[in-house]
C-alpha cells in the first residue's frame, strides 16, 4: 500500500494502524500502566519544551518516516510549522512505552526507520513493567546508549533540552514497580 493509499484508507477505519514497508499493522490497545506513563511523560515534556517552541504529542499523532507511518506513544517536534501539518516529519524526540506485545516491534521495526530521520536527536524506550528507561542519543559517530533504572535517576537530554526524573515518569506507580 502506498503512503497516500494508506492515509485515505486509515481515515475509514475504526482503529489506528501503522504502515511499515507498505503493510498496515493494527495498533494494540495499551494497559492502564502504559497510558499512565505516557501521560506523565507528555505532561513533563510539554511543561519543559513548550516555552522553547517545541510541541509535545501523546499518542494519536502520526510520524512519517519515508513511506512509513508510525504512531509513537509520545513525540516532540521543534518544527515551528508543526501545528499546520497532519504528520510529524521532523521529530526531535520519540518515546515508546514498552509492553509485552509491542516491545520487539518498538526495538526493531520501529527503531530502524526512526534512525533515518536527521531531525531525531533522542529515542527513549520506557518500560511499563519495571523502573527502566533506555536512552538512545544521536552523536556524531552514531547513537549512544544508556539505561537508567533508579527512582532517583534523571535522564538529561541536550536536544531537545529537557530533564526526565524517573520519579516523575513513574509517578503513581513507584510502589507497584518497586
């Protein structure tokens, strides 16, 4: 299916789909933890990045990567024209909240095309089942990786410039994830 065919077809569907390599994939529903973490992330990022001219979207916003269309859990665009566009084409940050049914897709088939985006500066994989954020940051030599897994840890990004305290990301869930 072409990008244009997909966009027209998806408008007639009751649920959301992603387009990867010309093939449409139905989006799975998330858990309560997944939704709670996503809202915490979006709220924290919006508070810090909106004054810097960036836009934060939680679910529901499509990201175009070449001919693919993906729905990240949270996406940040610092493109001043973003609100006038139906798709994010220049994300600065993409966040996926991992669930058992989507983890391998988020780590593989989604991560591979995201790396092609020159605008993308960071990719975060946030566990819904454990206190853990995996951080991929663009560097001149490629992507640097680190993992934070302590309640007191803070993920600091240079671009887009923000700080994510794990305690804030997992607010309301710390006792359950211990």
